[in-house]
C-alpha cells in the first residue's frame, strides 16, 4: 500500500519524465548513430564505433553549403519576423483601430493552415510576379510563415505587462523613447526572445514551404531529404547532434540568467 501511495503522489512527475524521455529518444538515437561506421550507404544499423564523421563533418559534398544557406535564411527570417511581429503585437494590444478583430483572427491563419496550402499559394504569387525562385523567395516565405508565431509569443507577454510601470516612468520625466528602451523593452524581452527562438527553429527546420519556393537552391532539410533517397551519410547525424547540443546550451543559459536575476531581486 505504501508503494501505491507513493506512486499516486508522484504520478504526474513520473508521467512527465516518461513523456520527456519519449520526446528525447530520437535525439539520443541520432547522437548514437553519429558515432557509427556503416558498411553500406545507409546509416540505419549499428556497425562499429567511429569518430571519423565528427573529425570531418563537411566530408559529404554540398552538406556544409546547404547548412550555411539554411543558417543564413533562418537568421534573416528570424530578424525580419521578430521585428515585424513585435510591432504587430504591440499594435494589437496597445491600440484600437478598425478591423483590429479581423487582424487578430487573420494572424492565426498561417498557424492553422496546412503548410502545403500556404506553400502552393506563395509559389503561385511568386510565379505571377515573375520572381526568380531561390534564396530571396525562401526568405520572404519564411518571414511570412514565422510571423504569426512571433506575434502570438510577444502578444502574450505584452498583455501581461503592468502599464503602471510605464506611467511611472513618464511621471519621472522619461520621454517615449526612454520609456520604451528602459522599461517596456526589458519587460517584453522574454516574449520577444521566445518568439525569435521559435522563428529560428521553424525556419531552419522547414521543408514543405522551402521545397515549393526554393527553385535550384538547396537548404539543409532538402539536402537531408535528397540524401535519404541515395543513402544517409553519418555527417547528417553529426550536424543534427551539434544543433541539438547548441539548443540545449541556449536553454540552460537562459535558465541560468533567469535564476541569477531572481537571486539579485531577492
């Protein structure tokens, strides 16, 4: 009976840990197989431990080139979507204007719409405009796709802000720019950062919209898809593991900064 009581008491924690383990299992498999030395073209069965892929991650033709393109697009798309999304979020929360409700509803459309529909629509738009498919069409498409996610993240943060803090800054003779830079922006920063990280991940990982708007440009997800038809090089697992480690380090750094600020306030 004691065991059953303990199990019931920690049931939520156990379920959470099991779910987390299930979500991280693919990353563990990718990491393990990044040290594999397959005999054939496909890296699907464990053969022998090797660090050759880690010492030469660009050993496969066009892999690092496609990775660089994906990183560039993700960085610029994150910047564009974050700037535009932040301004839209502040406008929707702080101002009243005609069609505000319609804009609020339309913001959710890219999130609810299947990607293939949005991709086909963007392809039709670019072809009608006579645009040459490539880096810039991918970038425009990614900004449009990521914009809604940034707006939702920033909007939630802005709605929770206490307007009395900004009023206090104005009472102390701070100008509009000073109030925004020293009060509003630091409070909204966690939401903006969350939206930016989400936009980067979505842009870097996207395949469907990219495939429709890429033309002859090959991004990293498209390279992985193409490689899977002929064989899966171990270097793909190496890049995947490195990206996962970098993401975890960003999360840990954010948690450390948050804990440090809380201790300073205490």
